[in-house]
């Protein structure tokens, strides 16, 4: 397995969480930009809002430590480069997947979740000290009975080794992270929108204060979800997105 030289690989047979290990390396060891934590399995993997992420061997679990030297409000933009790179990784491994992106961080294959990300960060003196970008891709297996239906590369009739997926992801993420650093969020936003569901798609967004329904209207300049609610465009910066009618 050959990775771009920017990455410093820390490989583990098993970890509780690759994100937690990357955060430890950042806080305790001062690990540099591009430190990559990869585990063959996780015992306490998690997704957004501390949800359990099923972490069976044969799937990909990794986290990249970043030191982007940016304002706090810009760090969230990196969270769109990660699933974009994940989608392109899966596309390079199989021609059989109908891939798309769902706000804020899901990768879908034929409308089912095949990958997700977890972004965490820390500030120092009002600036971003580090960002950890974690990604999980369902290559060999996927959980059943999840609230949002899941799938895997294998279920779509394709096979890939985690090390091949890791190498492909690193290549694509280095590309998009580099573009973000050089050109800002706009090219990331445009590429993300090109891979998302089309404008007008009916959505239901579950929020702490109740569900909101409307039609997908894209992203604003900072990455917030834009929802068309009977002609009024509403901006949402948090929530769980479901397609209309989906249980």
C-alpha cells in the first residue's frame, strides 16, 4: 500500500476509536498535519451525536489529523471535502454504485448509507488548534435495522480491501483538502452539490425543536442546508435529514 507522502500512518489492529486516538496524538504528542490513524476494527466507534458506528473488520475506519490554521467558522467546511473524497473512493472501487451525498455528512449508494464522517476540533487562543476528520466506509458489511437504511460495497456486488480503499481515500482527500487550502470553500461546495440529490427533493429534517419539512434548495456559502418551505428559504445549520416518507 502506497500513500501520498504528506500522510504519516499510525496503523492499529484494533482501537476503541480512530478519532479518539487521533485526538490523543494531537493533544498529547503534538502530532503534525496529515497524521493518519487507521484501525482494522473499532470497539467503540461512533458517528454524529455520539451514535454507535458498527465497526466490523473488512470495512474502512480511519481518521486524519489536520492543523489547518484557519478561523473556527471555516473548519466546518472541511467536513464537505471528506465525504466527497469518500464518494470518489467508492466510485474508484466499483462501477456498480449509484453514489450520492446527503447533508451534512453521509455517503449514499442507491439511496442507502454506505459511509459517514465524524468531525471534531479543538481551539487554542480563539483559533483552530486541530481538526480530526474521521470516516467509515462499509466495504464488506453493513448493519441491519438502522433508522436510515444502510448498505455496503459487497451488497452491491463488488469487493475491495480496506488498504486499497485507504490508499484511494488518501489520494482524493489530499486533492480536495489542497484545493480548500488554496481556493477556499467554493470549489468544494460546487463539487458536493454536483453529487447531492437534485434541487426540489422533498426532505424531512429532524431537529431538537421538532421536524421541519421542505424541498432541498442547496447549500449556502458556509455549507448550511437551504430548505424551500412553500417559497420561503430557510437556513438550517444542524439536524438529521431524511427523504420525505422515509421512516
